[in-house]
C-alpha cells in the first residue's frame, strides 16, 4: 500500500464546508486539495463531497458538466466519501424528490428527515469499525437513509437509523465528522483510498502528482 | 442526545459557505431562488430598497407569509427580527425558521441592547461594520456574522469598506504581543476572550459573510475575494429586470469567484441591475448601517 502522504484527495469545492474537510484530511497526513474543475478532479485518487446545500451543489455539478466525470471517477474504482449533502448527492434515490443526484450508491435517502434547524442535534455514536470509543455525531438538518440495497453495509446507527454506510469504495455519513476534531472516520476513508490506490496503476497517477495545485493550510 | 448546540448552530452557517442567500417576499420568489441554486432564502415583507423608499416602521414579516415560504422550498429559510426585539425572535423560533437575522434593515426596537442570542435554540446572524462589532455580536451568541454594507442601496461600497475593515483589523491583531491584547480588546470594545481566539485562529470564531449592496455577479466575486465566505443578496435580485437570470448568475459567480472568465460569461445579457443609490447623497438619518452598535 502507498503512503498516506502520497495520496491526493480532492474536496469538491463548489459549495459547503470544504475548509473543514481539507483540514481534517491534512491532519491525517494526506494532500488535501479543493477541486471544482475537470483536470483537478482527474488528478485526485479520491474525492470528498462535503456538507452543504445538496440542491445547490447538485445544480452546479450538472451545470458545469461534472456529473459524468464524477460517475467515471467512481467507475474507475476511486473512492468517494459523502457527508450529509454528499450522501444525498451519492444516493440512487431521494424520497419524494427529483432533484439532481449522482445515483452511485444503492441507498434511498430522505432530506431534512429529523425536521428543521431547531431539531439539529449531537449524539454519541457507536461505530465498531472505528474502535470502542464513541464518535460524536453532529447532525444538521440531516437526511436519513431510509433503505439500503444488498451491497451496502451499515456501519453505524443513531435513533434506529443507519447514519454511516459503505458500498465498495463509496462511503457516506449523514452526520459531519469534519465538524469535530475526531479524525478516525477520515482515517478510515484514507485507508480505503490506500487500498484502492495500490490496486490501480500507480505509475499512471504518479505523473499527475503535484500537478500545480496548492495544498491548503 | 443534545439539540441546538453551539456546534449545530455554527455548523449550519458553515454549510452555507460558498453560497448565496436571497431575500424573497413570497413563495414564488422563494422557488425562483431555489431553482437558481440559492443555499437559503431570507423571508421578508418588503426588500430593503422598498423599506427605504416607503419609510415607516419596518417590522418582522407576517407569520403567514413566512410559513408559505417555508412550505414552498426545501432549502433553509431565514427571517428578520428587529434589533433587540427578542419577542419577534421568539415568534420566528416558534415558526421553525432555520436562522434569525437580527437586522438593521428593520427599525430597531432597542437602542441599547441587542438580543441575548444564547437563550435561543435557533441560530442568529448579525451585521457588523468592524471587528469590534462582529465580536460583540458573537459574544451575545451570533452564530454567523455578515457585513452590514448599506442595505437596499445596490451599491457595494459600504460592504467593501466593512469587509476590508474586519479583515485588516484581524491582520493587525495577529502582529500584537499577548500583553497588548487586553488594551486592544478595550479599544475594539470587544470581549477579551474572543479577541484572543481571533489571534489564535486567524479568523472569526463563526463564518463571515457579505451583505448590503450586492447587485451583480462581479459584486459577489469581489466580496468573495475580499474574504467573505458567502453572500447575501437583498434587493439586488428581485429589483432587477430579470431576477431568474440574475439569481442564477450570482450563484455561479459566487461558486467560481476565482475564475474571471466564468464571472464574465455568467454576467452576459442578464438584463439591467437594480438602479442603486449614491450612498454619499444619503443623509445620516437615512443610513441603515448606523442602527445597532
């Protein structure tokens, strides 16, 4: 497996809490880059779709012709981690809603499923894959994952709903690990990236390394 | 489980970064804003340009109107309460709005005290003209700060002044020695702990947005390059010739603020902007930015 320091992980920077993800990834030791254009996205080995407003991000993705690119990105086996709005964009179906989505992950989500902002909450999550210590889940106008397809593995529950799950190299959470200082979920994702990276053609990516983008803070 | 924590309040503000929050006065405008790609809408009875033109006391919007707007869109809905009018804020919280703007655009209800925003479950945004004012509002519990600019003017000059002042004062703080911070806090009339936090982190403790006079895609790109993390557009959209086209263009210019070629492209043929005012010709009593402290 390659070293974490060698991984270039993009954070889709069209809208949302991009900075918080960049900081978390950088603290884990990866090269974290804000990305919004084709050549930037292609240069990355993995992508994070941050929290934000899913309708806004979706519109910008489709207006700027990034939808097919992101679908190809996933099809090439490159990992994608979506948090909150990111989980909505990755979902195959959004309950009662025709808004844009990439439709990559076999889950059905419902937006704002806990209610409006005053219902936003924090809770201790038990995430066995991250060890025994509870993980602080920050849920903001959060969606709920209403159902999972066969290939989707639930990794954590809160109030009897799946809040973290994985399908192959796709990972989604309905909460915001980037708003805490707990890096374990970003580390978990980077290990997924390392494993995927070593199984694809490393030499090919090697040429793109440090393709002129500045690492952020 | 804990509801409405400080982290969930500031967290919602973080989620709006890179986006555009648009003033709307009815459900149809709210839908136009959402279709254009707004991250949130601000529900109000009259846009600032009309408040300015019509005069009289400007108050919180009719709850029925706010509810119609909340039902019309899936994005967050904000609404304005008068400065110091905590009962209006209580009403807005009871309605379930996602953010309350304690706003100088409405006629102040209290000339000495702003709302104690820590007491509420709903997060608040407040305007500022400089760093001291920003930190006073954060001290009272504001989870988001915006420049005041000069609302309803269609003139960006005041928002630029306020944003530059906030960021240059932060830069000045970073050069100070620890023992100089208390004196500086006194001079800024800002809470000492928050001054220390700004020095430590090099940024405001909550997101810092631009508002007050944004009327064009280039205005939005300007504010983003000056350090705003998102923009509010008040009268600028629905007082222009073609609100749909302008709203969409401002959303795209905000997302691609660092790409002049894209800002140029989206600015093409979107009709006339709102007329706008020369703020130097406004009398002191007609300025909205001097309301609150």
